[in-house]
């Protein structure tokens, strides 16, 4: 993984010292909260319902044991003993005191971490496929390009005060695990005559106006990527709306002008930007790539793995759900679920973070990933070590065998923490997970993605959930709307709204009726929920959710 240079270290020290002085002025009263707000947002500090919240960047979701241990230290020393991993592959601390934030940032800098551009109208943390560098289906590891984008966008003088925030996601695999079509810019690595390049997607985004991104360039050579992205962001920064923040995202710009006109403007700007780069970006990329060389994968007997699968049903269940094929046949990708039944999705205690750090150091070539699905990944594990890893995880409450199943729910913090939320997300996720665990139905149901947002900003990605749940306020009462058939993959689709919302007491029974309908109508036990929905459509599910409407119609 990338290691900070002397320039990076000096830049971060200067930036942290600057913010320390700003915090001191706020505490002394020399700055009002309104004056302090833009300064704190530039450094990832929010003011939430109950306290400040610090959002720490985990660029393209990559960590090592030292970084993970430092995140544990912050949780234990300056928070309440845990952190919350987000759908942007970041971590949030929900309870820091303002006076302690500069010390937290200095502690992060010790291991090359920061909170810069995790908020504000700028280019946010670049996210990537959480299996990057390990997946068997991968064309190439996209993280060197993601790191190049991080360096390019950090403190970019032209892109610090844009119409709205801007998000970029990248994948190196044909199977999209980075939700690229729901980002302002999505990059999907493709090959043309054996040469890798990128399909460039613009104008995706969720929130109050969900849109699937459109292809602006179906094959962009890697050498042209940075000047082309500079052209896209520059064009939007110039013509994007600033009169209405709800219409300021690039998705609205693309919608209002049309993809053909945006393409014309970008190509014209690209002719200028590509001349300015003069190949320096490719030299930087070459230097960056050396930091992402694959580890020396060890060979060895996998008999211990095979024996554990044969003789220990709990291990077999875990390995069936939480392991993914690795490019090296003797290895596996391990997804550690942060979704124990009844737990808060995405939360990890300091003890759990330290355990993961130790496992990565001992068994995983010292590599860790954070997924946008709020889980933790050990990307490189020899199969012989999997029984030991499972035993250690299980002892710390991290051995839940539910990755991709109905209890592996994405949920934003909702009204328990967020000042923007209009309903709770966490209790709904906990109740759904507990209900289906009690019934022991998860494995029969199979792959099913539930995503929950506590407000229209859609931080829980509910629009692209197989079952999406949006919490709203209806005259002071929490009301939950349901969408069905959303898809976050390369076949991305915004889900269909089924009808009127449900109260907090009704939402779990409503999900149960959806699942019962699916189980009754799937073609066989192998047909996943999303495939059944595509085959039969909304009507049977709507009838199950609103039987009184069906009776009235009859």
C-alpha cells in the first residue's frame, strides 16, 4: 500500500497545525460556530445531533495493521470505544470533544492518515472495489489509479469550492463491487485488444433525485485518464448550478444539458488539459504502482481447510458465505461481517479492530480492506489458516456467517446520530436481522441485499437495494417507504417504489411478507430474490404488502 512521502508528511503536519489554531479560536470564542463551520468541514468534522463527529478517510478502503490499531486507539482514547465504518469506506467517530480533535488528527498523521476532504463541496474520498488486488475476476488492481486520483484531488486549487460534493468510484473487475454507476464519476476497467482502459460513467447519484450514471466514454486509455477527469470536473465546476443546492450535483447538470452536450464540452476541455499534463501523471502512476505489488503468496497444503469444512458445520457455513474466490487458488478473500444479529451495522469496537489488525499481520500479509457494505476484508488468506482465523473471529463476536444474506444490512446512522435524519435506521436493521435469525431462514432465502436510509439523502444506498427502506417523518411520526428491485452492480437500477409507507411497528412484518412472496414464487431454490423480481415484477409483492387494496380492487 502507499506510504507517505516527505512532502505528504510535511503537508499534513502543516494542515493539522492550521486546524489546531482554528479550534483554539473557536473554543476561545474568537470564531462563532458559523465562522468555524467551513473550516471544520474542510477537516472532516461535523456537528451532529449530540456531539461533533469526525470522519476519517480510508482511501480506496485500504489499511494495514498499524493503521487499524491507530483507529482502535482513537476509539478507546477519545470516543466511546468503537468506530463506525461507512458506505464511503471511511470511519466515523461520533463522540469526540472539540478540544481533542487536533490531537486525534495528529495521532492519525503518525500512521499516514487524515480527515481531509471527507466533507465539504470538494472531491471526496475515492472509493474502490473492496476486493481490489485479490479478486479472481480482476483485470488489474485499480488502487494505484485510485491513489493517483487521491493525490491529484487533495487540496486541488480549482476544486475546493465546487457547486456540491463530488464522489469518484473505481473498479478493476467486470463484476462491479464499487457501485460505480451511482457516483458522480464511475470508472470501470475494461480491455480493448488486450490493453486495459476505462469506461467512464458520469452523472450517477442517489439522494432525493436518484439517477444511474451515463457512459461518456466507453474506452479511455489509462494514459488519458487524469486529464480527462480534470476536464469533466472543470466543465461541471463551470456550468453546474449554484442557485439551488438540490440541483447542484453533476447528475442534474447531465440531465439538464444531455450527455451528448456534456461529452462535447468535456472533449473540448480535454484537448486543453491533456497538453498541460505532459506525461507527469504517468510518471507518478509508475512510482505509485511499486507500492501496490502483490505479496509473495505462499504455497502450502490446504488439508486443514478441507478437514474443517468436512467436520465442523459452523465453519462450513461461514466459509460458504464469507469467503470469495482469490486469484491464487490456495488463497481466499475473507469478509468479516460487522453485522452480528442485533448489532449496529458497521460498528466495530476497539478490541475487534485490534483483533483484525493482529489477524492481518499474522495471516493476511498485513493487508485489510473496508467495504462500502460496512464490513472488513482480509484480502489475502491462505486456506490452511482459515480455521484459525474463524476461531479467533468467533471468540470476539465477528464470526457471523451472513455476508450477502438478509441480515447483512447496509444502514446509515439515522436519527440516532445524524442531524439530517428524519427517521431511525439502526433499530430497523437490528429488528429485521434478529427476526430472520430467530426464524433460522437466512440461508434458505439466499442472497438478498437490504439497504436502509434514515433520510432522503440516501447514505444507506436504499435506492439500489434489492429491498430498499427509506425512513421519513410524516407529521412527527416515523414512516418507512419500501422500494424493490434495486441493483448496485454493473446492471445498476433504481428500485421501484411499492406504495404508501409503513410505521415503525409495521416495517418488519412488511419485509417478512415480501420474503414470503419471494419464497412462494421463485422458480427454484437457486433463483435469487433479484432474479425472481426481474422475472415476475412488482405486482405480486405489492398485493402481498397491501392486501386491502387488492380486496377493494376485486
